[in-house]
C-alpha cells in the first residue's frame, strides 16, 4: 500500500473508531458528502491544510494519520493551481537514517540560534559602550 493510500486508510479507520460517518466528516469539514467520500477513496488529493483539518476533526495529530508500518517519506503536493507555485512538504516517518539527520539538523539550528543570541548580546553591549562614549565626548566638549 502506498503512503497516500495508507493515510486514507488511517483516516477511515480513525473515523470509524470514533463512530463518525462520512456525512459527519463532510459536515464538520464544510464539504459535500460526495467530496469527502472522494477523499477517502483516493479520487481527490488531500492538501496538507485539509489533512490538518481532518486531524483536528478526528482529534488526533497529523502524524497519527500518516503512521504506517513501512519506513519512508510522505510527499504532499500543496499546489495552489495546476500551473505554478507548487510547494512540496516532505515528512519522514519511521526511517532511522532520516530521523538521525533530523536530530543532527535540529542540533545545528540550536547552535545557530545560540550564536545569534550571543551576537545580539554583543551588539547590545556595543550600543551601550557607544552611548557611554558619546556622553563622555559631550562632557569633554563643554
């Protein structure tokens, strides 16, 4: 089963576990019943925004909807139209190499943020020194 089919199956399973009908979901998502049914059948793509909204309606995390027994990456096409401006979202699920890379990148981001914070403190200190020197100059000029 491919990743998108797994997501659709997870949505269906969670919906049924919560005793919700497709009509209930359609109403809560402000969709037609036919439109919602097409989502579950795979006849319509699910945007990341719609997936997030489905997760909210079902009371689960988006990750729970994307969970599968396989390792891999899920790619969502979040295109605004069929011609341009498409954006892809990649989410790693259960892949140890990707999880390790994510941890490494998070560490790099943390280190970068610490450097930026230190730079901000240094800039503030230099501004205070400039102010103090300007006061000294003003005093000497009088």
